[in-house]
């Protein structure tokens, strides 16, 4: 296996891992928000607000990481914002 092939494989693995992390965080925040809003708490309004701010910060951080992903082939941004569900590079068409 050539070194460039190995670098391409590692870059694609890193891309796949970031995509998984983004969607897992997004799913957990959305599911957690529904649970926080449905379960009555002693804090009444503070718990959902804290959850929204912390969850929003987590999603914003994951979004920032996804915006920095570059295509290993063309070295340009892999995704068109915010189309993180895309399975190909927005510029050269490299499949994930």
C-alpha cells in the first residue's frame, strides 16, 4: 500500500468519525431536550434552559469541527454548509 493511499484512508476514517460524532451529539441533544421538557423537575424552567444552552454549545462545537473538514483529494471543504449528511465531497465527488 502506498503512503498516499494510507494517508487517504486515514483522512477518510477521520472524516467518518467526525460525521458519527456530529450526528450522535445532535441526536442525543434532541432526544434529551424532549425528555427534559416532558419530565417535571424541581427546577421547573431552569433545567430546560440550561440543557438548551449546553446542548446548543455542543452542537455548535461539533458544527465547527465539521466545517473544518477538508477533502483529502482536493484539499477544499468537504461539505457544503450545513449538508453534513452528504456522502460525497461537494467539490470533487470523493465518496465517504
